[in-house]
């Protein structure tokens, strides 16, 4: 995921959802930060089209049986669409 997509997704998620903690990572492989993130998050949205193969496999291995979702595109709207089904969104107008 690109940094601009990540920043935009965080802003939108924090504005339209119930209080949540959002983590992002642009790591390309097996880093300690990515391992901790994959192990600890309840919901993980993988921007699959922008992800590196090594990072994707690493996330799958460390996320366990918790929810893992794959966005359908590279942009922030794909991430928001997935989160719409996962989070308790407030009425956003």
C-alpha cells in the first residue's frame, strides 16, 4: 500500500467508525513490526494488489485464525468498503 493511500484510509476510518485503533505497515517482508501487527490485530485488511508476495505469506502465517480480508483494488476506497462490513460505522453524512 502506498503511504498516501494509507493516510487517507486512516482519516476516513477514524471519522466514520466507532473508536478503533488503526495500524498500517508498508513493510515488504518479514519484519518484527509486521509480525507484531499481524499477531495482534483482530481485523487485518491486506491491500493485496500492492502487497509483496513475501509480506502476504508472512501475514497469513502470523495472523492465525482471525479475520483476514483482501481489498479488491489499490486505493483507499477498497479498504473502506471492507471496513464498512467489519466495523460498527456511525451515521456519516
